[in-house]
C-alpha cells in the first residue's frame, strides 16, 4: 500500500517537478515568463520547481495546462511508474 502523505522530496514529487521544469524549458520559457502567464509571483514558480512548495491539485492542473501538458496523462504515466 502506498503512503498517503509522501515527503515533498519523495521520488514521485521530484518526477512531477522534473516534468514541469522540462516542459517549461522545452517551450523556451523562463520561470518569470511562466509566472506572468499564470499571474502569480515569480518566487512561487521557483519554490515549486525547487521543491520548497507543494502544488495542490487545482494548481497542478493549471500549471500543466500553461505548459501545454495534459495533467491527466502526466499523472497516469507517473502513477504507473511510481506505483501510486
């Protein structure tokens, strides 16, 4: 059985952050540009990408969509990979 509350430094959280960072970079977008697009403080993007702050589900969906990712497909792939 998977742990309900995983550490923010757990492998699955790192994988989610890596996917988001890789997608942002592949679009040639800076953290500042993403923050402006999402209308959030620039520091928030840095905290999310570094693992200092966890995303809730609503934020995750918006974040993924801003990066042209399908959040359902991303979560489905990661859930298989990490058995969550």
